[in-house]
C-alpha cells in the first residue's frame, strides 16, 4: 500500500517522525448526552492515544455511535468536554470546531456518496473546498487512494454503477483524502451483503497495519475487532463497563454482562 498518500501532520507540537501527534489524542471528560428522558451517555470519561486502534462494542443503544457523532460534531453533548489533539472540540467557537474537525474523518454505515458526482469528484471535492488543495493535487491524492482500495479503474464511474462494497471502499478513500489524524468507523459493513464484507474489512486491516492513523471503531465484526484493536471497550447503558486488550475481552472477560453480550454475537 502506498502510505505516502495517507495522513497528515497535525498541530500538536509533540510529534512522531512521520509528523503525527503522539501521546493522548482524544479525551472525553464527563460527557453526557440525552435524547429527551433517555440518557445515552452518562458522564463518560475516556481517552485514546495517538496511533491506537480502539473498538467499541456493546448492545444497540449503549451509546457507541453517539460518541462518533459527537466527535464528528453531528451532535453536541449536554454536559462535559471533548478535546482532540490538545484543542477543545466542545465547548468551542465555530471557527475552532471547523479547525479541529479537519483532523477527523468518518466512514458511515450508509456510504453517503454524492450520486451526481463521479467517484473521483466524490473524493476530491472536500480536499479542494475545505483544505484548499489544487485540483491537480487533489486528483493525484484521490487516484493514489483509489489504487490503494482496489478501485483505480473506477474514477469516472458514478456511485449507482458500483456494488455496495465498492461504494464503501470509495467512502473510505474519501475519508482518507482529508488526511485525518483520527478515522471513525461506524458499523461500516452493516449495510453490505455478506459476500462483500470481507473485501472492505481487508482494506481497513491494511490501513490499520500500514499507517499511524488513530482509529475508533464501532463494529459487530468481532474477528475484525480482535485483529486490529489495541484496546476494546465494552459499553452498556451509556457507560464503559469493561476495557482491555482484545485477548482479555474476547477470551477472559471479567464481567458476566460482557460474557453475555459476546455469547450472543460470537
């Protein structure tokens, strides 16, 4: 994989040789999110170090996707603070939010590609309009990423001409085109036919192994979580109830609730 097409120097002065931040990159402190009377996140505290791959597991409604949506600023917390790369994401001014958001990419369950744009333009649009890249630079970056995800011959195709797995790989390339420090993955295979899942997961495994992107992943693909994770967090009712290495969580969890959940999904 051509890693030179992948991410980004950040702004934190403490860097590794590749230009990325080291140490703590994401911090949520006392974050609470409610929808009406339903508390989805309950005074949540957790942090993620730069370059780490952290997987969030747990039953539906336990708050996992809400965390990703807060980091993408699609939602705002009701209480607490969120910090990325030493800069506050919430509370913060609109200008600061825009700056911090440039460091974060997300791949959704649904591919969310622009149907009226070609594959190439889907990938180049944000780098040109948000990052200010020249069209030539953006095209070069996009072609490198399409080659990486195995779709070098699909530049001129439109999303409707692609399979679901191909569309999701385009969505991954589009997120990486912004050279994020943080890549958020929200059940990225849940909308795919089973035979298409493996190809998408293989792309993500390659990214995890060959780059220093920090990954925060919500998935029910437990073998994938075991393969790529440095840490697994078990959520229930808006709280982290157990955390550990994949080997610990999947082979020897401490809590009955974790064992019950895993017995239902493995």
